[in-house]
C-alpha cells in the first residue's frame, strides 16, 4: 500500500504582507505540486499532519481551492485504478480550535473519502480508523500536549490493540529527542520519543516542525516528519516536499517552489563599521542575486540579515536600503527583498538578560494562589488558544467582549484566593 504524507501547507498565509498575494500563491502552488506527486505515485491513502490552512488570513477561495484539489486527487486515482482513496486530516495550531476548526470548510457529506481525525481522541474518547491494512489514530495540536497525552495514552494503546497491519499515529506537536525544539517552547508543549514506548504504534507522523526531519527509529517506532511544502517563513531553508511510504520504503520527493528564496548575511564579524559599509555590502548582494536570477530565468525573493556593530545610528541603514530595494525590484526577477537589521550601535552599553517564555512566568507567578493556581492555569491555557484564534492581526489583542469573560474569571479566582 502506498501512503502519501504531507503537512504544514498553510494555505491562505500572506506573510510578509508587502508581498502577501505572492506568498499566498506560493502556498497554493506547493499544494498543487504535492497533489500532482500523489497522483503520479498512485497512492491509496493520503495523510495531512496539520496546518492545512492559515486560518487567520485565509479567504473563502482558499477553502474552495483545497476542496477542488482534493477532489482532483480522488477523481484521478479512482478513475484510473478503480480503487478507493482515503484522506486523513488532523488539525494544526493554524487551523483554528476544536470549536472553530478551519478543516470543517473542506468537509462535505458526499466526500466520504475525507476524514478529519483526532478531535474525539484529544477529549479522551476512543477514535481509530482502519483502511486497507492500516490502523490510524490522530491527535490534533494542543498547547498542553504533554499533560493531555499522559491522560489519553492508555486509550490510544487500546485503539491500536484492535488490530490492523500498520499502526500509524498522526500528531501536530514537537517531539523532544527527534525534533530540534525552537527556543522558548515550554516542555508542556512537546512530547518526547519516550512517550511512544510500548504504545503499539509502528509509525508516528508528526507535523508542526517546518523542516524535513530524517526518518528515525526508536524502540520499534519509526518517526517521520515531512516538514512544510513551502517556506513558512522566509528564513526557512528547505528543501520542501512530501513523503511517500510503500512497505518498508520511505521516499522524500521535493517540490519545486513557485519562486526561489535565498538568505544571505552581511556581518561585520565583531568589527565596527560605518553604516555605509553595510549599505554597500547589501546593495552588492542584491545586484549579484538579481543578475543570477536573470541568467537562470527564474523569480526569487532575497532575505538579507545585517548584524555587527556600526559607528553611528544603525537605523540610518534601513532608510537608505529601502530606497535601493525599490530600485532593484522594479522590472526585474528579484520580486522582493526582506531586510532584517540586527546591527548594534557600538555606543550602546546596556545589556539585557534574556527572558523566558510567558507560560513559564505565569506558572511561577500563579503558584502564590495556592489551591486556585490550577484553575488559573486553565484560564492561561484557554486564553492562549483564544488568542491564536481571535486576536487582532493588527494589535495581537482580543476585543473587549472576548476579553471580558476571562476578566470575570480572574476576579473570581483572586477573590477566592484572597479569602
């Protein structure tokens, strides 16, 4: 049996906003290429490991696009081979919440081939699917997955004990010991490879990690992470693509992006330079890449990261380079230049300690509430989910109406804690 695996397609994402339409098209292009690969490979099952959409910026056309592409996949394979095709989706953190799930936009009563999995399992209800020799269980994203997984682990184990040839668990969280955990991610937001010991699972398919991770086997369980299908942030290096599983064979198939992304660094390497030096080096990088794109006949985006020390105000670098960027991206194949200025003023003497995550601070502060601390942490958990779903794209804050219910609960907790 052939299984196609992809993840983190982020349909609807429009970051950076200056080229929002360009990036939105890039994610759609990558999705279409992934479907083309699955059709060419004649897969019998497709698994998407979360973040199908970018819910906060998606539009109605994005959901229509995905539905049509999934239908094209099913029609192509069913028409040529006469067999059934199943598509399994789990919710990622950018797909919304259990109560406001963007994956609901692609459901249809007649689309029997498509199953959104894991919402019952995350609540502790048994939910598993058997299809053509595989037993599949899904777990959508949860900000406190470590605690939740401990509570439902036995239920997952019972699901796999029902039988089935290949037992697959699909998740959308980081795995300590397999993924390189980004700075600031708290332990409760991750699982560990040890969590899957003696679970009875053959393959763990993990989304959320945007880079492809090489397959890893641990205590009889194979861990696979396909990564994103397109650079989610311009700093992501790639390559991006999909996995195709066939028996014991695992293949990564890359996707050719709609436009190339190149990251370069302009670094004074500890030396103190005039602002003009950073400007000249950046302009040289823009000209070289623009010429390279023209020679190869492709379009590209350039991200320049400036770092080091300047003799005077480093903000002057931005103002000068913005004018140069406009010149270099007019009527050329260089579509956009993203400038990241980390240059420091050599006169700056203050040193600030690095802060931990907000959750870590919250846990430490709320200890003083005693018995009420557990209830307070539940509010923090719910608030983080609500912020992901409903926060203003401009301010990052909730509206007064969305915020009021949390304020009332905080007041009740503080009154209770105060005696």
